C-alpha cells in the first residue's frame, strides 16, 4: 500500500532498517537541477531506493494556544541549532503498551534517554506492585530470560527500586511532567516520539541568532514542533549515499519482502567497521562519503579514495580546553604520543572546597586570594584580597552557631605574613577566589603530567611537537587539561603510498565506506603519525556528557548557613599595596622551611572571578636570584560600590556565543528548585 514519504518515515521503526522502497508517484524539479542544498529533489516514478538511516534535520514550529495549534499561526522553520532553552509539555495522549513506548520513544544510556511515565491503575508484578500515579523511569531495553523487557525503576522513601516490565505489558501509560529544560537539538534527539508532535514552552532565550528571528518579538509561549527528517538512502545505480528530506512530495511503497536487498551497494559507517571482529582486519575500503579537508589525514578521506584499515582499538586522549575568559573556547583531544613539552600555569579556585580537592602530597599548594570573604564565625578567618596561603589539610572545628556549638568541616591553611606564618581555618563553604602561585619551572611531557598531577591542570606549550606539520597547540596561550578519556579509533593508511598510518575517531567522523573484496599485502602498519584533534563545542559536550557516564562527580561542598550570611566586603589593607614577602615554606613535602635561593615567583597572569580583571599581576623575577613571593598589584581597599560595579559588568559582558553547558545546568537547577515542591502534591493528586 502506497503512502507519502513523510508518513512512512514518521511511522518507521529504526530497528526495521534497512527498507527497500519503490517510488509510486515521483517528483521532478523544474529545470536540470537534480540536487539542491545537498538533498535530492527529483525522484522518478518506479525508481527503487534502499533506506539505510534517518535523522531529524529541522523542526516546523507553530504557535500553540491551550495545547492546540492556533488557527492564525504561521508555520516557521527552526534549525536544530536555533538558540533558546525549552521546557517539554507532557503529552496528554497515553501509550497503550510498553511495546508502543519502546517503539516510539527514545530510550538510551544517557540521562536524556530515561523517559518517565505513570499508570492511572496499579500494576501488579511478581514481587512488587506499582501504585497508580507512581513515576516509572524507563532505563533500557534488553532480553531477560528469553523475553524482551524494559529495565525500570521507582523511587520510594528516597530509595530506588528496580524491576522489569515485559514489552507485552498493556495498559495506559501517561508521560510524566518534566521539570528539566533542553535545547532544540536535545529535544529533537530524545524528546520527540515517533508519529507524534511535541509541545514545548520557551523558558529562556539566548540572544545570539545572527539571522532574523522567525518567532514573534518577545515571544514566551508554547510551540508545537513537527520534525522533518533527513533520509539517507542508496540508489540502484549510484555508489554514493543520497540525502532526501521526508517532506518531499512523493508516494512510496515498501517492497523489502519481495526484493533482493543484497543487489544494492552495502555502505558501512565507521561504527559498522569497528563492530567487525579483529580477525577481519586489515581491509581495503573505498570511501563513499567522506569529510572535506586538505590537512592529513583528511586529504586521504575524500570520496572515491581507497584506504587500508589496519586495525581497531581503544586509545587514550587528554581532553584540553583553551584558557580564556571570553567564549567560545577551543577544545582539543591530545594523544599520549604528543612529543611537545609543557610548562605549568596558575590554576583558579572559586571555593575553599576546590583548594582541598587540588592539594596533593607532591607539593604544597600556594595561593593568593582574589576575592574577600567575611567569616560569620569568630573562630574562622576572614580573607582579604591579596592574602597568601599555604594549603594544609581538611579537618573539623567547633563554631558557635545560633548559640550552640557545632562541628563543621574547615580547611587548615597557613597565612603568609611579612616575616612569619599564621595558622588559620577557612570554612569549606567559603565562596571566595584564589589563584595558584607556581614555583615549578620544569618542562613536562604529557605522560608525566597525567602521572604526577591531578586533573584539571593548567599548562602552556613551551616546546612544540616537531613531528607535527602544524602544531595547533603551540599557538594557544594556555590550556587546561580536563580529564583523560578512552575512545574508539581505526588505524588507516593510503593504498598508494603506505609509508605512514593515522588514527581516525570512530564516533566523531561522519564517513561511509564500501568494503572491497581484495587481499591486503601489507599486514604490519607503518609508523603512526601523531594528530591533535580539534573538536567542536558540541563534540566537547558529547565527550564529557556521554562518554564518561561511569565517572561520578565529587560531592558538592557544604552550603553556607543561611542564617549567618553577612554580605562579604573588602577589608582595608593593613600594609602597602605592593609588598614583598618571605618565600613560602614547604614548596615540596621534603623541603625544609628555608628560603630556596634558585626559585622565583614567575607566575603568569592573575585572573579574578570578575571579567574586567580586578587583579593583575606582572611576571617578575628577582635579578639577585633569590626567591620572592609574587608582587601583588591588588588594591585591597576596594569598596562595596566597586565590587557591585564589577558584578554588574560581569553580567553585562557575558556573551553567549554558543549554548553554554554551564548556563543550561544553572537554569536547570532553578527549575528543579521551583518545581520539586509541587511533585509530591501532583503525585498525590493522581492517586
């Protein structure tokens, strides 16, 4: 039975791919143009195509009133990168079975892929009864004792209970209210069900759209989103992959069951190649669709080229980001084979809790305060801008809290005065600002840094990697090594001149190949060339969000008592603005409390939490060879007015050049705080 391409794709289960379609009613674009904007716009009646994949390309939005499309609303196209944060409105139409949910709703390993539903009736299982109105989280789909089922969970009395629901489980399942907020791309990937539209409410606008805004001015209402898919297909007599938009005006018929699907070209993605067994390598493939680029190895990956894939494996990379106050930052994945050398750069710490995390046994952490803090407890120390500390250890201390003694966590430090050291205690919840003073002038290899120091770690390239044609890291003024990741790679080389091999990422390179049926004479791969991969902002968050789900973040620092929260003020200076202090003691654990004659406080730019740089420090060495502390050019007597002005400028200068993950998370927290009190009442109302 024939149907429109749009209707067919909207109802197609991705698990049923590939599908062979015959064009029943074709479309011909006027003129000789066969392809427009990278998408097919002309399909002949009777033509046969094989659908190998599809994804949402754009969204058609209509203004929604009372959960219905307004009669006077014009439809507008929204690209997936359209700025803004949106709250998902729960779908009022129920699903009739667990099987329908798994077929139409995206369920995956990330936090976006855990949809929540509730049933208006009790669900009785073998060892558990799910009460009506109780929120059920769908985590994954897998085979259990020979039957396909969904791993689910419910939270009762702050305890998580796991259970499985078979796909055959019937009953009404309603979508739960979602208090999270999402970008359009996240909604397209995870929150639009098959055969359904999605209603969203604009919750926050990020003003960064260069083109004219298709939405009404100051719009803050609801939108109905209808997806338009991009279909990837293979045609009978073409070797490339064609891209067709699902709203193309053609009628198609599914003839998969009566057609020899092997007669088509068999394109393989890099993921398909990686899933093959190790015994099948090396192999020779022809590139059907590859990335553009003139630099190696991308010049080997042009469409039509033949390459050797020697092997597959997991490799370690260091995720690094450019250090800069404005955005966007550049992000890199650096291989352990990188031969350049690095020098340390000062780290910044927003709280005392961060100081405790950063301290190590290798050396004593020496910091300068860049923000004042007035302690609400007389037992704890009040910090002024420019105070210098040697971080010792975390411990507990008794403080007077609302007339009673209370034990809290504190950070033990030694304040460095002009001629002595004073032991002080800083509350762990202290929201201040500190910058590290570096006394280490050694140059490090990447492997040494990962072995000897705890990430994140700030560096700059001191000696570039001469084996790389163009070392992109050498031009970056500062880098922060954020974490080590393990990723999947293929080792490739040219069939024409196999004198060197290259690593290409499996999950960040959009590429399709065709396996050629011929033997590979060269089995041992040639020398592997080092490549520093620069990744986009989106790929950066994909790496941090999706590839490190097993890493658990550290616990949040203790919160400041709300009843004892006087506003921090800058303390007046007791000494001059620029004072040269005695060198710190215990630069390393094994050193004595002596002055190190060959060390100097050569510290690069001292940054503060404000973007207009309240605190600046000059690189300065003592020409006599004796170590001195960094000479701080900090005006300690800043008034509260100056502080307020700084904070105001900080907000005004924040430029949203992309959808910043930190911004999204902060706004998500606001929504969680404002809605969590209503969740219990909502659940009770359903019961």
